[in-house]
């Protein structure tokens, strides 16, 4: 996690501590964001946070904060687990190696199901706190019963996603294509195995945005307006 992300998380938690269980603290909105690889999830989340921090956060003093790659650090802190456990928590339920499976059987680290439960608990806790953008990890399903949640999915044509991934990671077209397909499969499998759900089911989202037809800025503004 970068120092910037770490500072943002600390500011978010400090703000909630100051607010306590006041009326102002109840029902703060939360956005869950599911995304295809290369659909612009990271950029849209940051643009959205910037927009919302320029408006609604001024009223309640709690900054909008993104939990994406930094979510695992939050899970480890919440459940008092060592940092080394992070390597056993990929967003792919089938990614464990044979060695990791043996270590799990020997009790050298929590089981994969236990780690997913810890992740679920943290996501649900953050969703209930509000003013947070939760990216991936089946957060739309976990927060599905939260009345303050707005669920979105970002999609785009495969060719465009491959091009974006190539430019972002300095890859060849062939390398980017493999990465996009591998990432999409991993995310789809994570949701299917742990939540028995189809990540592509549009009925699980309030809105599905095609970033091939809309700019990332327009998508962020659309979500902000809905919030």
C-alpha cells in the first residue's frame, strides 16, 4: 500500500471515530464496484472519490475512501493477522499452490475459507460505516442487503480492454490479452466459488456502465449524481 493510500485510510477511520454513533453517522452511502479487467475501474474509482470528496464529504466531515488493493491490509489489521498472510489471499479462489495447501493442512496459516470470511466481515463493516468505494471481492453481494449501498459494474469491449491493459502495463498485445482473460477468469471464479453467483449478472447491480461508449469521467459523474 502506498503512503497516500495509508494516509487516506487513517483519515477515514479517524473521521468515523470522531463521529461515533451520531445521527450524522447513520446511512452514509457506499459504492461497490465490480469491473472487467481493463474497463477502467481504478481510474473511475479515483475520479468518483474526487468528485464526492468535493461535495458530500463537506457536510459530514468523513472523506470518501477507496478500498481496492489496500483492502487486504485492512483485513489483516482487523483480524490481527501477520502481513505474510496476504500472499494467501488472491482474488482467485483456485490460485492456491500445492505447497500452500499443505501449509494450510499443517495449520501454518488460516484456511482459504477462513480468510474469505475475514475479508467478508471487513467489507461488511466498511459498507455499514459508509462513504467508501469498495472495489471487487464480491462486495456487491456482501453488501447486497445494505440499504445505503449503490452497486455498479464496469464493462468494455475486449479489444479496448486489451489495448488499455497493454498501455498501462507496457505489455505486448498478446501479453495483455492473456492478462485480461486470466484476470477476468480469476474474478469470475472467486465470486462463483465463494458466493455461488454470476459476476456478469446485470440484475445484481444498480447500473452497468460501458466504458467503451462513455468516457471514464462521464461514468464517474454518472455514479456521483446517482449517489
